[in-house]
C-alpha cells in the first residue's frame, strides 16, 4: 500500500514528467510516517526499479520510471473498471507487416516529435509498428477511432512542408502507444501505424505475420 500511495503522490508532484526535488522529511507529509520510514519507502521504490533517485545536498531528485508508470496505469485501470466497467476498451486484432521504412524519418522530425511529447506525454521510439487489421477489426476501427482524436499540426522546416496527422491512444499487447494517421483521405483504414515509447517489435518479440491484440482507449467513457 505504501508503494502505490507513494508513487501516486510523487506523480502528483510532477515526477512522471521530470525529476522533482524532495527530502525524506518533506515526503513524510505524503506518507504519514516518520522520516526514517519515508526514507526506507523511497529506497525500496528505487530498489524495485519504480523510481530513479539522485542524492543531492538539499535532498534528492526523484523521477518515476517506466515501470513505475505502468504500476500507476494498472491502478488507474482497476479504478476505471470499478467505476466504468469495460466499455471504454475496444478490442482490435491484426497481423504485423513490414512498412515502407518511412516511419523513422517522420517520427524523427522535431516538428512532430515536440507535439507527440506534449500531447501524448511520451517520446516515441523512432519508428512505427505496422499492423494490417482483420476485416472485422478494420470496420470497428473505422467507426470507433474518431472519438478520441488528438490532432498533430503540419509544419515546415524551411525546405519542405510536412502535413498534419491525427493520433489516438492504444495498447498493443498491454504496451502503451498511439496510432498515427496522416491527414489524407486515401490512407487505408485497415492499416495502423503505431508509435510507442519503446521499440514494439523488440519489446514484444514480434515478427511479420504475428497476430497482435490492440486496445483502443476511449478516454471519454468515464467523463
């Protein structure tokens, strides 16, 4: 219980986005314990890989790791299930395919990258996972994915113009990410290009032809 509550309070202080400075004695305000216990809790979180910690003269700089984020997301998912049921998750299935290799080039453009970090709250791995949906899933995706669109604006780098695109949050076999769809009408609705903070192919050990489950997150379902 101490661990998840401590992670929650660190997240509220901003430790998901950047390191925050806090001493063990200051942290007692959030743990309702003595300073020694608070220090022990922070040490335990670090040993379990849930936070990164840098000791400085004024205290310590703490940031929540990706593992810690997943703990919080799991807790959040439990509460959403309690209060909202499972209606906020839309299940899709498809098969991994090889893309044209353009994903890495576009994701690496600063004009896109800065918007992804701001609006999606993660820095994408430079590349996309390409998935061809089954016909049934493609029909579902076409109807449901428009509900939680996050627009990414086009831009110019002084030499060429890059068009805008739309994103929506997904999970691929439990790993968080987002589908990116260029703003062009002829883009096939059965093809998904997915970005993530991690290299999805390596993380999930995927090869061409492998089937994957993709969950569209309906963030408006419990509002």
